[in-house]
C-alpha cells in the first residue's frame, strides 16, 4: 500500500461514518423528532429516509399506533351514594410527537397524565348517574362522554384518547359483605316462609287424609255390621227352620255348643253320673 491510497481509504471510511451518522429511517409505525444539543428542532419527521447533522443531532422515535393504558382499580361514588371500584382502560395515540416530548417526554409520563385525567372524568361522570344506570342502561353514554372530555383535556400533551372503557365494576369489600349479609338474610327469610307454607300444606293434607280415612273406615264398619247382621239373621233363620224340624237334633246341637264352651283350656268339671249335662255323652 503506497502513501497515496492510505489517505483515500481513511477519507472513505470517514465519509461512510458521516453518512451513517447523518441518515436515519423512520418506520411506517413511527414518527420522529430531532434533538440538537438536547433541544427539538421543531420538526416532526414522517416515515421515510431523513438526514441530520452527525454527532450534534440525535433522533427520538415515537410509536404512532394505538396504545393501551390499563389503569389501577379505584373507587368512585354514584349519584345514589353507592361506592364502586372501577377497573378501566384507555386506548390512545401520540398525534403530536413534538408537543408530546415537550410536555410529558416519555410513555410513563403520558400514562401518569392519562391516569389523572381519565379517572377524574370518570368520577365526575359517574356522580351524575345511579348505580343501576351505570351498570345497565347508561354505560355507553357515560363512556362516550368520558372519552370526549378526556381527549379534549389531554390534547395539550400531544395525545388523542380514542376510547375509554370500564372492564369491571365491583363493590368495596365492606359493601360486598353488607350486601351478602342482606342477601343471606333474605334467602333465610324466604326459606323459613317456604318451610312454614310446606308444613301448613302438610298438615292440611294429613288432616284431609285422616278425615277421609276415618270416613272410609266408618263406612266400611257400617257396611260390615250390616252384612254381618244380615248374615246372622239368615243363619238364625236357617237354624230356626232346621232345628224346628227336629227337637232332638236341636237339643244335641245346643249340648255340643255347651260342651265346646265349657271344655276349654284343660277345664275340669266334677259332676255326678246322672247329671243332665252329660246326657249326650251317655
């Protein structure tokens, strides 16, 4: 290598370094600003190839896409003085990188401002509605109003809020315990009412069944007595007719019945041989 080519190579390397330090590319999803000795040059650079003064200026890139901020749950009061724990989020984007850098500088700084503004607007909006309206009927209206007002207030920071939504609404722990206690007492009251109504219905059914049983048994006994009386009358008639035809057979039948009634359970009877009671055995 001769003395002529060495300076040329050094100059070429320096030229390449200067070009690399001068050129910068902004992606399609980004916007950029250039700082000169720590101060912005009041220009916003769109996607594409751009140039800056090497070693003096530096580039800061900002995401131009929609960003999401998930806020920490916080309490708010409704119109009817009910406390709610709100878990909300916001979708936002940087519309003016220069103003953004001059006011909040970083994403965490922007999120801090978002937290203050969105929460204050949510709390103010919820204070105009009752708990039932917030949970069911007026939720979309509230979200649209909060989004519009929050975006208007945060415009001074180069930010646009696209949407604010409530992910979840809860009651504070002490309110939950009180509500659960009321719900439990209400369910116990209903259970007692159902039990008392069931017992009353059970007593009514049992009383009706017992009355029907008593009536059925009485009718059955009545019919049984009638049938038994009719049978006894027929039997008596038959006996009378049959025994009337033969007096000796009647006496024999009556003696057998007397023996049957007398000689029970090993009964002992002492009589004389000529006793009339034993005449049918002689």
